């Protein structure tokens, strides 16, 4: 890494980047010491003792740093959940606007942000690391699209491609279509999702992160038809085996690090195309509350059900293999960035400590009683996000209460939405209240006992009950 010095009066600091500015001039270690003669060198010894040459770069319009800031402090003031403003290969040049913000924060600043917003962004970042696409669901105006666009910049400096759902959206719009030009000549043009994938591969080859895809108002489109072959490859585990873009993009696969962010308006979902359960399984369902409502979960670990670890050992082994995958290019990672993942026993121990193994076993039992066939995906999703949470830097860590609440509401409870159509059909054909209604009511009672009446999981359960023919 090359370290830059600044010559601005009163400001002596190192800026770690790897590309030499035209304004830079090379200086020796001795000259660096002379330039830093009026500052305390203790903070800079880590670089001065390990490098023989530096680049001297003028920065204008900034004042002296009051003190060296830790990264955590910069992130808190900026209001981001992770050092996502830096490209995945952070030895690349940092974009000017990001560097300017960091320096401004270093010069002092008291910007404050909502704690709930930070926690939500952190969880979305964890879902990305765990290999999940993200579906943001909420009322109009809660900031779904804004968060989707912001999250699409996490772990990468590449701008996302954006598509808006509409009734006539087709596979051609997402993958490839032919346009008739003057003179009758045909021109082949990549669709929005194919462009995102092509740009992602170019960025990854250059040491950067992928260019994610934002699908706004996804339920306004007949998306199961529009996705075509892309459908299978939305699951990270299948991406290296499905040539979605054969002859269009090189390589013809979707990168492991590529994520899709979708938004859905809960007001419209009853009147528009419904998303299939198979498609929803490829997303983490993240419910966004209105700004005036802040979930306040209170995890009661003593009331959580228990489970045998051995039951979930095969799932833990498979989850860790999934997170360790590399794509057709060595730089393409399932986790987007390199993480020091826990071992199988450590993962099971952490999931057990949080009470999530017991909740998983309980949820699988309830699904059986409701006649829902839930495959291994629920347990795998939960264990993957527990693994990345355990391995993530402290800037991404959440309290146990908040983390468990997000996991239950986003990765466990959405599986039970499939019971609503069946119960409504039974209610129409029978004069009696379907037995499944009481089962769902019992679920709500348990969730309230475990996570409290002000948890996000309770709100998701109440939303499910509103879909049933019963008074909530």
C-alpha cells in the first residue's frame, strides 16, 4: 500500500490508497519525517517503520484532524452499517466523494442517525454476506426503494442497475432483446439484469465488487414468467451450474457475489401478481415499519424451546460449505468479502446460545402440523446468517434481541405465508373455522412470549393473521 502525506498547513495525516495522484511527488522516509516534524509520530510509526517511500499529496480546504479516528467512529457518524463505501478490493483508489466525506468526519462532526435505521442496514448487509437476495416489504413511503438503492452500494463501488415492475415486463426486457434500427438492421441489446451481470464481471476482474440489481415494485410484474432461466440461478448455490447468459455475457453465469434487491408494497399485493413461494424462498423477506414505529424486541431466552444440536449438524456443515464457495473467477465470493467463518461446532454453539436452534425445531414442527412441506432452506438460511454475524466486524454486529427478531421475522415466519390461501379456501367450503387458524394464533402467542409485544416478528405474525378469515 502507498501512503500519502498532505502538505496543507496544520494537517499532517496519512491517506491509504493505491493509485498515485498527478499532484503527488515521491518523498523518502527521511523527508517524510521532516514534513512531520511538528506532530506526534507515535500514531504514524506503524507506517514509518514498514515503508521506505511515500507520496506527498496536497489536499486543499481541510483543517487539522483533532485526533486519529477509529473506523467505527467514522461509520457511526456517517450512518453506515459497514465500511461499504470502500471498494471490495480496498487497495483500489477510493472515489473522491467518499474520501471527502471521511476527511470531513475526521475534522469533526456531530451527525446523528436513527438507531433503528442503522440496525436494519446492518441486518441487510448480513443477509448479503449470507448469500441472500433481499425483498423489502412495507407501506408506501417507508423508504423501501431508498434502502434498496443504498444497500446495493454495500461492499462495492459499482452503481446498480434498476428495473421497475410493470404488467408487460418480459424476459427480453431482463435478458436480451432485438431492436430494429434505420434500414431494417437489427441490433441486439442486453436487458437490465444482463447488463448488471456483464458490468459485475468487468468490475470483479478489475478487483472491484459486483453491480447489484434493484427490482422496484417486483409484484407489479408477472415475475415468475419474466425471469425464465434466471429463476434457478437466483439461488447462489446453483449459479455456477446454470448458464443463464450463454453467448451474451462472459462468463455466462451470474456471479456468486451478485445480489438482487426487490421492493413490494403491502397495500398493492392483493391486487397485483402474487409472487410464487418458490421465488420468495430465494429472498429474505424484510418488513419495514413506518417511521413512527420502532420495533423494540425483548428476547426472553428462558422461555425459548430447546433443541438437540445433532439434528442440525448436517445443515451447519452444508451452510459453511455454501459460504466458502468461490465462483468461476477466483475473486468472486459467495460472501462478497473474505470472512473468518466459525467451525461447525462454533456455529451450532452460537445458534444454540441465541435460542435459534430451538425456534427452528419448533417452526418445522408447526409447519408439519399445518401441512406445509418446508425443505432444508429455512435451517440453512438461518445458520448462514448466524455464521456471518459471528464472523462479521463489530460495525455489523447486532444485539441478541434485535438479531434474533430480524432472523425470525425475515427467514422463518415468511414460510408460513403459504398457509393463508389454503385456510381461506377451507373457510369458503366449510361452515366451521379451519383448525389452522388456532395453530397460527398459537404461533403469535409463542412469538410474543419469546420476543415481546413490540417485536418486528409480532408485526409479521399479525400481518399473517390479517390474511386469514379471522378477527385479529
